[in-house]
């Protein structure tokens, strides 16, 4: 490489420009002059703060040319690009989906087996991946670090913010090749595609019934567990489906009107 005349007196590392040395020196001094106004986290250099800010804004400047999927870090894009170019020799025996490596396959298999090793200490709910647990914990803490600049609505995850922003812009970048229907999120497109393929990868461990979406399996599971999370605040009657609670509230309203 080129000449690096600026040398760190602490560790001997050298740099081409003085500003890089100045920033590097802060590793030794512990000085972090660039502070995030949103959460107070501080950084040694401006670039560190810029990258961090994307966690609040939801900005994802690194886009895949093949499928349009975007990322807030270049290394994440590079990892993703491999999914288009690399071989996927690890195949799921249940649904035939293929993966780059064994760890990705093992994570995927948990969808079918129901194994969820990451447990919430507050409520005992379990998750297949640690990132899902991190997001879930925010339902207890109430933390919503991702805020919409248009309407002020806040979200627990950056992906939820990005999908929400599309309600303002009307953008639906995910298009079904079969029928042309467009969606605001990739997960909705993936779920929709199964209406064409007939694929139902989410299987109930109790009765073997299969579903297109994990949310459908989750709702179905309440039949077996007896869980009724939708409760009427007036009379305490509970339901396993939100629409059933809505129906109940409607009939209550009608009865009140008749009494008048």
C-alpha cells in the first residue's frame, strides 16, 4: 500500500492521514466525542455514529441488485449476496428448502420441530433465534426505539418501521411473479406465494394440521392449549380469536341500545 506517515505512539499502528490517527488514538484514551442524541450512546468517530443512527432511522442504504433487499451495513449485504451466488447443499428433509450452511439449516428445522431454545425470563415464551427474543423483550420493557418521522408512531423493530413507512408512501416493492399482486413486506409476499404453491410448512405438533403462516399455527394452537388472550373488559369473558371478541362487543352494544 501507500505511505503511512502518521504513527500511533501507543501501539505503533500507522495511518495515511492525520484524522485517522486522531480517531484511532481515542481507542487508547477512551474519548468518545460523537454522541447519539436519541439514546446517548457515544462513539470515537463520526462514521461509527452515522452507522449507529441507522438503527433509529431504519435507513438501509446497501441494496441487493438481484432482489432489492436492503441492509444498514455493507457486511450484511455481502453475506446476503452469497445467497444468490453460492451453492446451497444443505436441504431440509421436511420441505426441501435449501441452505448455504448447516447452522442455517438447523435454525430452519426448528420451524418444523418446534424447538425454541431462547426463553424469555419474564413470561417464559420461547423463540427459535436470539434476535426474536431481543425484540420480544421490548414488549415487556415498552421500549420502541424506531420512530416514524412522518406520524411519530414508534416500533420495537426497524423492519416494522420500514414496513410502516410504506403506509405513507404507498410503496409495495414485493411483487408476486405468478399473479402480479404487490406487497409492502417480503414476509407477506412469501406467505402469499404459498397460495400458489400449496406449501404449508407450519405443522401442529398436537394434531398434525399444517398451515401457510406461523401466525395461523399460533392461533390454531389455542384450540389445544385453551388459551384465550382476548378478554372483554366489562364482563371478563375471554376468546381465542380477536374477531370473536369484536362480535361479543357488538352484541353488547346492541343490547344496551335496546334497553334505552
